[in-house]
């Protein structure tokens, strides 16, 4: 049986490079490579897009839409790492740990890889809505902080440049207009009527993120406690090699570090709080489970490989 042919359109970007590094040494696939001098040649890209069994799109949104239009066969399968198709009809959302998604991903022709912040938020919110604990009408808040690699090449250059501004030494709020590009998927996939009030921060370290959703007990249905919520998450993700619930009382230090999982493809959930409110937190690597790790996980499912092959757990 021939090896499946894989093409990464946009290999030179942050996510594309990470996927290439993960796949470069695998012997169960054939990686199709474009001549660097022709990486913007539409006809050359079209040839490779149609020659591949599976394509990763690591492109800006408009370019990802164009790339899909260049595929003129019904055989090539696509994993789009951009925002373009995450809530688009005909596309499967690539978060296997959410109920029913793994089966859909396995047979899908078009998979939209989740956003990094959305991954953390959905890991927390989707089970609550699905199990009837959080009503769809809930108006929730989401706080998050991430390493600078999640902001792309320009931000990486700013943070690693020789003449960087002193302001970059401190965490910085952004998305001040409350219109972050991940909001549509955060609401739609969670099953919420409206997106969260989302306040992200970019910080002076490369990789890793923490996404937190604070909730008053009165926002949830039933007599919820930290114990009932822990049991809910344990039942929802129990047995997953990638998403796990941290022990009660964790972290013992009282601090949830945001770069602890840098280089890992796992996601950890923390449940903390008091008698009046809870804080639900998800920790992950924005370039791992938040991007390239999730993309490779989805590829494995789509091509019939072991789901965690090539992942760093």
C-alpha cells in the first residue's frame, strides 16, 4: 500500500514549520515539497494541492479560501489551520475530545483546526453546556494569557529583536475592542448564544497559555460545587491521553504557570474556587494542542494512524 502524500501549503509560517518538523522524520507518509522559489506560484501550488492525499493549510484566511478553490478533485482532504472555515458549513471542527467530533473527523474531507484560545475555552465551556450545567443563554467571561509566538511572525520579531521596547517586558492586554477572531468558534462550538467577554494578554515568553473562565455558582444550573464540576470533567475526558483533569487543590503553589506545557501536546484542566464562585482553567501550549499538535492529531485520525503518533505527551 502506498504512503499517503502530504502537502503543507504555507510551510514557512510558524504553524507550517512546526508541522513540517513533526512530519519530516515519519516513514509512514510522503511529504510533498514545493520549490521555495515557486511557493507563491499559484499553478505550482495547485499541482501539489491536487497531488496530495491530505493538505495542511497554514495560510492567512483569504489565502486559505483561495487554496481550497484550487482543489479540483474529490479525493484531497484538507486540514485548515486558519480561521477561515471554523464555523463554515461543510467543515468539521477538529477537536476530537469533544463529544461526537472524533468520529466526524475520521471520515471528514474538510477539517478546521481550532484556534489556540478557543481550544482552552471550549475544553472548559462545551462540557458544561452539553451536560446542561451552563445554559446556552449564559453570558460568560474568559481571561487568557499566551506566549508571543501565538501572535505570529511580526510579534516574534518584536519580542526577539535587539532593540525591543521596554513595554514588552510586561504582559500586555490586547483585543480591546472585544472582537477577537476566535470569538465566533468559541460561541458556536460551545453552544452559547453569544461569545464570551474575552480579554487576552500576550506575555514575554515564547510558548504556552492559560485560559480561565470564572463563574458564579448562580450562573450554573443545579447545586454545583467544585466536586460536582470535577466529576463532570473527569467523566467527559476520562481516559483521554491528551486532555486531563488536575488533582483537587492543584496547583499546590497557588499559581497556574502558563508556560509549563511548552513543547507538549496535552491540555490540563484545573477546577478551583470557593463557596460562591469557581475558576475553571485550561493550560496548553499554544503551538501544541493549540495549533500544530492538534493538526497532526487530526491528520492521524483522518488517515487511520494511531491518534497520538508524533505527539509529545
